[in-house]
C-alpha cells in the first residue's frame, strides 16, 4: 500500500470482528505513533491500552454518565444531539471494540492537544497499514471517576485527548466525500 492508498484506506471503523489484537501489534503501532512531531520535541503523550471487555464497558458507562451530567447543566451542550444514545444502556460509545487506547498527557502542557492529536493520526495510519480499523471516540473521553482513572494509569494532572478504538474491521467503507479545500494562494 503506498501512502496515497493508506490515506484513502483509513476510515472510521465501528464494526469489528471478534478477534483480539495481539499486544505486540499494539506495541509496534504505539512506537510508530511516537514518530509524530511534537512541540519542542517534548513528546508529552502517554498511552493507556485496555483490552479488558468489562473495563471498556465501565469506561463507556462513565463517559456517558458525565456527558449526561454536562447536558443537564448546559442544555446547549454540543452533546445534546447524543442524549438519547447516552441513555441507551446497550450503546457502548467504544462500539464494542476489542481494544481501546487512550492518548493522554499532562494537562499543563501547552501543546498537549496538538501533540496527542498528531500521535493519534500516526497511530491510526500505523494500524490501518496492518489491516486494522480505528476510530477516534470523542464521546469516550469524559472519564472523571478518580478510581477508574487510577485503574487505567491516569493521574488527576492528566487529560485524555484521544480515545482510539482498534480492531479488525468487519468491512471497510469507501472513502467519504470531502468538501473542496478552501485555499488562498498568495504568489508573486
Ligand atoms: C476529534 C474526533 C472525535 C470523534 N468522535 C467520535 C465519536 O465519539 N464517535 C464516533 O463514532 N466517531 C467519532 N469520530 C469519527 C468521525 O465521525 C469521523 O472521523 C468522520 O465522520 C469522518 O469519517 P472517516 O474517519 O471515516 O473519514 C471522531 C473523530 C474525531 C477526529
């Protein structure tokens, strides 16, 4: 697969085969994610890998609960559109994926979002190149319970930037259309 093919092949995957992702594969993908650039080469990213099904479900429930609490105090929340899904006991925000990777780091780091998002992009391409499917799950980042955070290796000084699910896809959809880029060319 050349790079252009890889760019088109990466799609958000929400339907997975019942097949584990070998831990060595996850380790290799994470190493490649760390080839991403970072501000001042600070590499603030940390990774928490969860393959325990029950823990992934508890993390989904925790995120849903906190999203609903956010909607209750702010009815204009952008999450309002997902309110019914958040109430649905059977809906797992992580789409029942066999593996979940949180990319996170110290919240005081000035470029944490940019650096972790770049690592997430690299991670998604590294996974795609190995025939895996991924999806960034913004709805899964609302993990506040201190004990649950501790269980997955996060301190109170950390912030989750990118929850990424990984698994072998049942199928890969065709690329979605993109809007034409808005570009201003300034040339002499
Ligand atoms: C920051 C971010 C948050 C996202 N959150 C979710 C999410 O919570 N649930 C989900 O199913 N997809 C989520 N997605 C996936 C997007 O819906 C998807 O990237 C977009 O529709 C384009 O489709 P493609 O990735 O297949 O090209 C998220 C993507 C990004 C970049």
